[in-house]
C-alpha cells in the first residue's frame, strides 16, 4: 500500500521509480542537462540508502560536523550547502525535505526513489530485467519509460526510455499542466478580469513553453489541389499508391546481364532497352541487353555495367573493371514502397514535397485549414503609410511586418488598421477580432507600467498576462486569450516587434497550423567581432553570416543595434543569439545564429 503524499510546495513534484539496475540515475544525468537547455530550473531529491558524506574528511566543514554541529552550512560565491545531522528510525519524509527547497528559484522538483510514496511518478522498465511492473499497484504512475521489447498491459502513456528529448517533453508538459490547474486557466477566462502580473519576469525559453502550453492546433481539414499545397500543413499521412521506382530499372547507360562468378569473357547482345520500353523475354546466361538509364531491367538480369567499362565487337560485348552483383540496379520500391508512408502528417509542404507527391500521382491532398490572424496597431501617434505624415507622428511599419511574417507562415490575415487611443474603440476592435480570428496581434502599448488604453481595454475583454522577458530587444510582451482567440501584444519598437514575433508568435502559429515539434534553427558560426550582452538576458543581435575561406560560417553584426533601426533587419540575414550565461563574445568565439531565410 502506498503512503499518502501531500505536496507542500506551489510547484510540481515528479518522481522517477524503478527497480535497482534499471538506470534511474543514468537517465537523470542525461535528462537534467536537456531540461536545463530548455530553460527549466530544477531541484532534485535523491533517496540514498546508506550512510554517506557530502564533504571530505579533513576539510573544516567535515571536522566541525563530526565535532557535533547539528547543522553545518558551507558557502562560496559558486554554491552553498546545508548539512543536517538528523538520524531517524525510518526513511526520511519527503514533504519535510521538500520544504527545504527554495521553490521561488526553481520550476519543478524531480525525485529519485521514494518508490512507495504516493507522489506522481514516471516508471522506468526494461523487459530484459524480468521485473514486475510498479504501475499495477500504484495509481500515481503518470507514464512508463520503457524499451521496445516491453509489452504494456495498460493504456498508460508510453515513453521511449532511450529518448531523453521525448521524456523531457513529458516533464515540461506535466509542469505546464500542473501550473494551469493551480490557477484560473486561460481557456476559462471570464468576460472581465484581466490577470495582470507585471512582476513576472521570464526567460525566453520559459515564455515560449508557457505560450505553447495554451495553443491547440486547428483540426478542420480541407482537400486542396496539388498546385495549391505550397506552405500548407499536411493533415493525413500520404500513403504511396505506387512503388518508386515503379519497376526495377537501370541507374546507368550500359549493359544488363546475369552476374556469375567467374564472369564470362563475352556476352551476346540480344536487344536494346530504352527508357519507356522493355525486353519481354527472360535473359539467358551469356546474354546481355543494351540498356538506358531508367529503363526496366529484363527478367533474368540482375547486374549492370556502365558503357564506359564495356567493349563491343559485332554482336558481342565484354567488360572490364570490378563488377559486383546487383550494381547500378535500382530496385522497385527502394525509394518509396507501395503502401508505405511517403510523407507523414503535420509536415509543412514546400517545393520538394510537392514534387515528390506529384511523382506518386497525387492530384490533391488533405491539409489543415489556414489559421486566421487579425492584426492592428495602436496609438494616436501612428499614421497610415501613403498619407501625409502629421506633426509628432510616425508611419506605421509594425502592422506591415507582422502581416508579412504571418503570411509567410501560411496564415490568412485580417488587417484591422490603426486603432486610436479610445477605450471603447479598442474594446470593440478586440471583441470583433476575436470572433473572426484564431490569433489577434497588436503592437504598442504593452510596456509594463504604461497607462495605455490597450491595457484598460484588455481588462474588459479577456485574460492577459503582461510579462517582462529577459531579452533584448523586445522585453515587454503580453499574451493571453480573448474569447476563443489567442492574443499577442508585441512591443512598439519596430525591430523588437520582429524579434518578438520570430521567438514567440512564430512557434505558436506553427503549432496552431498543425506542425509538430518545430524548433527555430540555431546554427554555430564563428564571431568576427566583439559583442557585449548582460548576464541573465538573452541578446538577439542583428548579424550577417557568410562562408569564410576556412570553410566555416562566420558572422559579424550589422552595426548599431537600436530597437527602432529597421535598416539593420534589411542589412542582416540572421539574429546572433547570445545566451543568458554570457556577458560578451570575443572574435573567434563560437556563437549561434538564427537565419532569417525561413521567415523574413
């Protein structure tokens, strides 16, 4: 019988349980850095079964503890540790241990051990060990990480014990669901009552994960002609109706014959086989056919020698060079076999996909409907391009960059224009947009502390979080829900708008459209100039990458990096991403770049 567990923390706790030797520690040693890479702050509690020391005999901390100090706290500028002498008759109590955790510094606690405690757990299981399942008598098992040979007797969530990224996805999903349940969910937002958390500061990764946890992909499907599939997301697996290649054929211009060991000195040429034609007889030993690339290989033949390695004399041919059985023969279905998945659902279709689907004979395919995005700008200081520029005003550029990026992602766009500073007008625009669109995007009026009309309007129509993101440019961000629509409030500075869209709106729109597990491409490059940042903040510097004479990618900045300098986005072809742990990058250092090519 499991022991009840009451979580004393406001953050989730998730255990990992297994029989000895299954690999709990090995998995956690791989899982922890993967979660750290995704911006998850972790605490780990491990149940040790033996007397143990965490400091070294001879060190002051060890000697003072052994001398009788009940608690010994040792600290440096890198870490601190509290050691407590507290001998108990039974196993330590997890709730007591959890209360020692600084929960405001972490996102989730992972627990190794405490198998009998009724806390939520992932069970690890390897069929080769022959151990019984734990979940059959523990209802707290959330998922089972197991090997391919494991036969699960239940419908519990199955994870691949060797796929650390998949297990990390589950941990993050569990964390996000726990947070959703512990507060008013966005999906149940009332008509009034905006959640303003102006004190909340998030990392870029935490902001992305938070947003994605609220995105539900569209499910409506449309059957679309092959010519119209560009940039659409496939809704069902495309199953090949034919073999590719359709028949076993030649990969070379040459001669087809039956391989033997040893090879014959010469072969009698009995026919020519051109592409689109065939030799209908069975080729006999000692016979050969001249054959062109793509022509079907006759029955009885299994090998081809290219014509450059052949010598003809009258009606005979002899070969030179090495000849391996089956060489230069393309087997029927070796590229794509009939009845197999040619292209999986949730792929965004581009030219190469369309060409392959055409080669299989598809004239139309089911895709998810396009997400609908409504876009508007706010502020009395914003003027419409094409009209005279009023005193003390600026032309609206943000709306056009947002619309263009949304269209690049295959969305249908509704342009709501410029909404001037009137609470009533903004409320009406927001309500109307939420009815028509899956996503509503505004720019301007989201800086924490500003008394902008957009904030007053949002309080009346939806549930919105205002966040400070640890990034530059683009620190302020609003995200939430108006009715059934997602809402993004982007900053007002033009470059900050584009960077924020790339980092936060893009992954949300891709997931909404049906793409799965999309990640922004990050490519290593060598810095050619010194770049400064600030620890604890992600810096997105506009850059230009090129292939150096050393055969490696190099990158330099576009120069001045002001948030209003749109010319830097035109000059650049990538963002240089400087992570939270770095305060500067020197020439020769490896940095990561995010190319513009897929969006800008």
